[in-house]
C-alpha cells in the first residue's frame, strides 16, 4: 500500500473508532444527563478533529492544499466525499464553541449539533470508502 493510502486508511480507522465512542455515549445514557452531555461534547470535539483531518488527507492525495477545517470541508465537497458542506460547516461552528461549554446555553446548543453529527460522519465514511475503492 502506498504511504499516503496507508496514512488515509489509518486515519479512517481512527475516525471510525472515535465515532463509535461518540455513538456509544449518545445511545447508552447514564443517570446523569449533564455528564452524558459533557462526555458527548468532548467526544464530538475529537471526532470532528479526526474527520476534518481525514478530509485533509484525501484532498492532499488529489493535490489540494487544506490548511484549515473549512478548506478541508470545501475540498471534500469538491471531490464528492460529502454532499452536505453546509452541515459540516455548522459542525465546525459547534466545534469552535466547545471551549465555551462552561456556559449552559452554549453547552445545550452544541449538544444539539452533537446529536446530529454521527449520521453526517457515517455518510462521509461511506462515501470515502466507496470513492477510495473506485
């Protein structure tokens, strides 16, 4: 396997694992909803980071430069890895707000985005798998 393909495969594997941890905390709530929310937000944060970095690697493989999450999302759309760039940019906004979740209102708002993220990330992974095989 070529080095860049190997890096992409490892990054996708890491993203799948991170996404599973996020899905687990969402699907299996404890008796403490605030703790569940906070855990979900933290897991969303690192899962989103891995997702945009996978997008970056895929774009770089095609010769595109992606120094930021925004540029990686735009490149992923351009290359056909997502058909929902506006949703990814909403998730980026939520990700950027995670450092302010000490504010209850912000935490609740970010959490609403977190609950929508797994489906978006799964769709991206499916498209990435299909396009990488092609």
